[in-house]
């Protein structure tokens, strides 16, 4: 399929990825490795197999279907040898309980658009639209431009949820096709950033300055993560940096949540963060106050 | 942001604290002997007069009660009187719960055969008996009386005395044919005044005995008000509310429980509220106390389906909400009872404060308010012959039906059809694999009546076309056959109800209800004889999403993929899919399901509704009205499902059918916009008797105010695309599961089922399971 990419999920009635009622498209593949990532199924560019042990009834259908012999039933229980798995998805297609799920469906821009256009009435009535998320969707500018063209020809606004760690030429190409950027700023200190995400943030902050200068409309999103940046010193540094951006708009503080933890188990990944309680409401309020003191239009999302 | 319960005043708290004191089983059987004695004493009179005399005597003798802390006079009893209509109601049910009650349609049919002058062995008599048998097996459902919005607004502005003057005048001018009905109405009007005077005397006596000065003062005022409104129109907000309650109480003395609703209460009480505020007779706090007291009365009677409509466009096309709109939303949040059912009329111009207050109530999870789209509802009423002015003044009755307050004998629950069972019997030449339970009456399942041998009876249900399943060789033929059967069943059942209705004025007129419906006094006709201005009847379709999914599965697996034959389906259904698990898998995973925005199945739904409409529209009734079609199921999708065998959509024997036109439980996996889109492919303007779309959210959905706005935008887009009604359940799955295990811990859990709210623990297990299964659109 020419021009197709792996899409992991098309989430309709999505209310937290930009204004109004939206459909969010999750593309596979990311070049960061954030310890708290809540979409770990989108880290790899290729499809991955999720195995939800709790849903498995050990029926054995997958054993027959798997060409790699990755599934076995032992003593009435399902044993999955992930090292043998090539994520061909044959087991998932015979699994009737939802225990096995292949994440990543090769989808052309046209096929994608046919899904996106279904909720156009809701976008129009609510000021919503389509959001590309991931993974890192800015790694796939050609695909997004193609899909965005189709959407915008039907007056559907397009937003891009990006972590910023891509060559600026990608953004330069995307700029004319994107109505709103949702831009993550995770911390200000480059070494802290490198330790928790695998890369330092010089390119990310540079790109943000350049986007600001280029006149892009953007919302800044700051995930507030215990152990990582949930301290007032780091929040203060982020706020000070953001205040230097002349065209800044809304800044959203996103308190850490644990909803993604179950996915790690299903993927056979180790969770990079010890199970943490979300930051306290008091801390979030104090951080919010700090942002507002810097003259920033901030909210807790 | 968890839902916040609002506190009531100390005065109202006293009423709340004593609300369980009035259990009194002894009153349940009191009505019938009094009526029967009156029938005997007036044996020479016609049926109208005899029923009116029964009403008069019952009002003179029945128990009344005021407690010293009461704000409103009126006896909020927790039981139902045994009526004179053919009706199954045990004498000794526990008044803590709603009674297991139902119409004895077999007896009703026998009465109607005589009243219509059909010979006992005539074709018509045979058809009526077969119809009654189908009703007893939940193939059809039939409910009699009620589902009416009495002219409470007219009453508070005219008074029983004013209505009596008019009735006297009409009687003086009337020809002989109209005199009995008018005399009966006059007897009822005098009885009503007399009943209120009984309360006035009670208040006087209680005031003398009461020692608390505040209570005493109020009882003295109450007595004066009662003496006035016994005949006169209401002068104050208090008197208006008081008069409405007592008239309501009296209606339940005349008829057995069915929906009596209140119309646009925030609108018609508003002038009284404003006047009293201006003149200093009333404060906001006092007005709230009066409403709270009224809400408690609604709540503890346990009568179902008492609707109050708030908001909505006025005759000038402006959104008319006011202080009382907000106050009523708060009364529901303070009491958290499952009555009254609060219905919010929605228009894009609705102010934000009404929406925010509504969200606060939605957050509590009691399923209120239900949202009704003004454009849709007004258009539906116009289509059914209402004037522009009356259509704009519509309000809700029963569950979700639109009616004209005080001018319409609506009968919206006259008939419901189990569309799933039609499909089932098509596979078996009229026989069902589910004998089912005939032991379900009202909300209760009598386990002792549950029959165990499901193949033990060879009852053959009517099929009308003469086709057989083994002769069907393409999908179009299958779909067309189903549509033909559906249309024929509709025509047969509507004809049967018309025959029952023709007998009503001769057998069971309701003269007191007639005085509260405009037109009856003027026309000198009982409401059952067509005295009202509007006289439509409702037929409601149950299980359509199962039929659409079933037909889509047949199309895919039999005719497109050729993996199975219709004979395979027949065998699997007969075996209730035991031994056919692979087929069940194929149905579940490889076939499109209604509710996911997939045209292959959504278009079948649209075609089914259009077929039904083609026969319902234009079908007349004996009162000069027409039939109108509803796409809602109350709780009957559960009861009808219990009585339906396995279906080609994978429904197992005894499982619930889909609620209303909502997707089959748990089958909608693409979120609320997809569910709404699926439904909107059907021309919903066919649903002139109302419709329901259930959407369920977990409480966390409401944590963000941006979500409140998004929900309103969802409603707005739904409205713009032709939607009619939408309702929200806000309960998490864990809570519901826990309530099944520990009902004692969740006595206060109110959920919206399908068109009504009820205590979760009072529902039958099958209904509980069905609510849990409904897809939860979690916080996304």
C-alpha cells in the first residue's frame, strides 16, 4: 500500500487532545523513550503483539495459528514466548477473548480520511477536529500532509501532537497544513531530559522557538511527573523559558496518571517508572500559580 | 469533582425523616368493595354514573393524613388501590416496593367482545383472544389508561368550582346523549371539592392539637388555603402546588397506576412565584421548601413515570427557563429519588446556567434530567395534527412521549411489539423456542411461575404471509419477508387495541380524568369516548437493533460468505447455540453491529423503521385520532427478551433485547459519536411517539468542565442531525457489580434504564445485568 502508515488506534469522541470533540489518530513509532510513556504500544514503528493474560481462557486456538510456536498451553495456562514472536498477527485473528491483540494497522491516507470524516458534525458544532498523535507523528510528515489535505478540503481542522524531537524541516513542511500544534515541553534541563527520555532537549526547545517565530498556533503541554519534573524548581525553569516565547498561547499542565501501566505488562515491557502516586492537587495548584505569575495563560488539563 | 448532594432545610428534613411512616397495607384492598357497593346501589344508572358514584364514595371514605410537620396536605401512601378494571394485583404486596401488577388482558378482551357485540364464536372474538394470548406471552404488550398530562395548569387557574359551573351550564344545554357523561363529571367535581374540605377539617383539628408554634401557624394557613381551593382557583404559589398534589392524589384514586405527568411546571407555576415574591408572601427559601416537599410526595408514593418538564422554547421561540427551572433541578439533587422524572427540553439557545445545573444532577448518576430536542419534538407533534401553538407547548409523559398538557388523551403505552420474536417464529413456522415466563408482572418476576420445560407447549403465534424459511434463497427475500410480517403484526395488533378501546367508554369510563382534560366538559363526552382535543394512540417497537444485527449476520454469513445456511441458523437457534460456539464466534467477530457507524447494518435498521412507519402512519383509532410510532422500550426489552428464544444476532434464550433503539448491549465499541451516527441514518421523524438513546458514562467523565461543554456539543450535533431524545447514565461498573452482591449497601442507587429512572436494587436481575453490560464510554 503506497503512502500507508501503521496506525495503532483511531479514537473518536476524544476530548483531551485539543479543543472540542475530536478524533485522535495514533501513529506508530517514536524516537523518545520517556520513562512514564502511557502509549508504549506506539514506541516501535512496526506492529506489536499485546497479550492480556487476564482475558485469556487458554483455549489453545493461538497455539495452532502461530507459525513460530510462540504460544503454548501448559497445565491449563497460556505461556507466551515473546522472543519467538514476529508480530504477524495470525494468533490475534483467531483469538476470541481479546487476550491477543496486534497493534498497528497499515492505513492509507484515503482510508484514514473515510474514518475521520464520519464525525464532521461533531467537529463543527464543538470547534473540534482531527488530532495526529503517536508515537511521534512528526516523523511522518508526508503521510500527515496527505491526510490533512483531505481533511481541510472538507473544512476539518487538523492538530498535531508532537514531542518536538525531529528535524525542523519536518515542521517547515507541515506548517501550512496544521491548524494547531500540541507541543510537549517536558523539562528545561537538558541532562535531566536525556536521563528520563533518552535524548536531550536542545533540538526540542530550538524547534519550539522556531515554530513560535514562524507564526504557528500552538498549545504547550507539560506532563508533571513525580521523580522527574514534579518539583517547583524545574517547573519554575519551564515557566521562565515559556515566558520568553512571544506568540505563546495556552499552557496545559498534565498531571501524571497510571492508566498506561497495564499496557507494559501486555507488551512484556518493564515499566520505566516505579509506580508513583499522581502529583498532589496542592502541588498542581502551586505549579499553576507559578506559571500564571510569569504571565502565562495556564490551566490544569 | 464528585457529585455533590445538596442539603435540604430543617423543615424539609423533618418530612424526609418521617417519610417511611405511612406503610399501611390495610388500604390496598379498600377501593374495590366501595366501588362495587356503589355499582350495586346505582344499578339502574349507566356505567358513567356508577363509576362516578364509586369515586365519590371512595374519596369520602378513604384514609387521609397530614402530619404536623408537613408543608403540603396530602397522603403520600406507598401502595396502590385495587382497581375495578381487570387487573392482577395481590392484596398483600409489600408497600416498600412497587407492586407486581398487570392488566388481565384476557378478561379485558372478553369484556370487549361482549361490549362490541361480537358473537362468542365470531372471527373477531377469535382474533381478540389470540391477541390477548400474545400479550400474556410478551409477544405484544398492552397497557391501559394513563400516560396523560392532566390539565393541572387549567385547574390551578380555574378551580374545581369554576369547572363545576361550566359542567352545570353544559348539562343544562346538552342533549340526552351527553347528559350521563356530564352528570358523571359533575359528581366527580363535587366529590373533589368535598375531598379537599376533608383535608381542611383535618388541618384544623391537627392545628388545635399541635404544640410547636411554627407548625401550628402553618397548619392554620394550610386550612384557610384548603377551604379556598376546594372550589376556587389558586391565589398563591403554595395553593397552586397544593391543588396540583391533591388532584394528582385523586387521579390515582380513580385509575390504577400509570403515568400521570405534570407538563411544564416551571412555566405555569412561574406567575404565582413572581407575584408572591413581589408581594412579600414568599421567599426563595420557602419556594424551595414547597417544591422539595412536593418532590418527597412524588418520591414516596412509588408511582412510576411522574414526569415534570422544564425549560424549552416558548410560543415566541425564545428559550424559557427561570428561577424555578434551576430550583426544580436542585430539588431532584436534594432528594435523589427516582421520581419525579425530570425532563429537560433542549434547544441550542438554552442558557449555560441551566446546562451546568443539569450536569450537576447528571453527575449524581440518577439518569436525570433526560434531554429532549425541541425541534424534533415540536415537529413530531405538528405531524400528528397538533396546532403550532399546542405543539410548541409539548411536554413529556410516561417515559419519553410528547403530549399536549391538558388537551390530549395520549395513550402512548397502548401497545408494544416484540420485533425480535417475530424474527424468531419465522424460523419455526410460528413456534417459539422459548415458552418463557408468564410469571412476570410489573417489575417482579414470580419464580414459582417460571416454566422449566420450554418445549412443553406447542403454541403457534400468528404469521401472516405464508412464506417458509426453507424457501428463502436470497437476502432481499429474507429482509422483505421480515418487513411484511412486521407490518402485518402491527396492523393486527393495532386493530385489536382499537377493538378494546371501543369498549372502554361502555365499560371503564374515567369521568374525573375527563374534567381535567380540556374538551370533555365542552363536548359532553368522556375522555375514553373521544372528548379530548387530541386522541392519538402509541405503538412502540422493541428489539429492533437485535433484528438489524440478526439480518446483517444472515446477510454476511449465509448470502455473502456462504459459511452457513439458514438451516444452520435454525438448528443453532433451536439448540440455543449450545454446540454452535464457532457460529457464535463468527456472528460476534465477523458481522457488523448496529451502533458502530457501519452502513451495512445501519441501513437495515433504517429500512425496518421506514417499513413500520408506512403502516402505522395513517392508521386510525376509535376516538378519531391516529396511531403514532415509538422507538423506546421502557423496561420491556428485558421482559420481552426473557420470553424470546435465541436470535441470529447471537442473543441467547432469555437474554434481554436491546434497549429502545440503542445498540445491542456492549456491541457499540466506537464511542458515543459512532452510536449516534448509526442511529441518525434512520429517519427518526417516524418516531412521533418518542424515542430513546442511552449513553453511559463513568463518573470520572464529568471531572473536567471541558467535558461538560463537549457533552453539550454532542447533544447539539445530535439535535442538528435530527435526534429526538438522549439520556445519560453516570455509574461505574464496579458500583453496579457491588450493588448486585450487596444490595443493602446501595439502596439509594438510582439508574436510568430505558426511559425511566429506578432504584437499581429494585430491578430484576436480568435488567441489572443488562445495565451493567451496556458499553461504558469511559473517560476517554
